[in-house]
C-alpha cells in the first residue's frame, strides 16, 4: 500500500506543476494582439493540462478525505479551493457565449476584421466582465489555496 505521505507528495507536485501551465497560458492571451482561433487553441493546450494536473488530486485524493479533516487550516484550504472552482465556472458562463458570438461573426477565421467586439451582441460587455472576474478570481483563490496547501503539506509531512 502506498503511504499517505507519498500520495500527499504526488498531489503537491501535481498541483504545483499546474502553475507554469497557467502562467504560460495566461501569457499567451496577454501577449496576443488579436485572439484568433489558433491563439485560443494554443492557449488551451496549456490551460487544460494545468487544470487536469490540479483537478486530479483534488477529485481523487483531497475531496474524499475532507470530512475526516475538518479543522481550521484544512477548512480554509478547502473553501479557498472551492471558491476558485466556483469562479472558474463563472468565467465559463462568459467564455461560452463570447465564443458563440465570435464564431458566428467569423472573427476567429477572419481576425483582421475591424469590429468592436462589444458591438457584436448587447450582452458582450457583461460576458467579458464575467470572464475577467472569473479568471482573476480563479487565479487569486487558486494561488491562496495552493500556498495554504503547501503550508499544510510542510507542516504535516515534512516537519510533522
């Protein structure tokens, strides 16, 4: 049987390994002057593995154990992580609609079109706001949960 410490180490490594994927995926979008379909797909080639690296330990190891560990730092860690995923879901409610409207307007296939994206649909600015708030919130709460998770890991498995 694999020890709790070995599984915790693997989980910490997987979650920590997602950070470079998130950072590079964010950089791709920040650096792009125009978000074409190719830019979006390249961005997702980094964001999706980051999400997978992060979500596998959460779903397979952290969540099943949470009810046995309801103490201060663990509860805060879980709440921060849950808030991160809630904000990611909020961001997705914006990005899905933005993708639909931009696809209908052929802005991914013809990125050179001089179109104000907010003029494509009356709700576009609200959807873009959801996307920004959701992504920023996800990153903020993910980072806080990650730091607290590392604190818990070191306290329990390295120093403990």
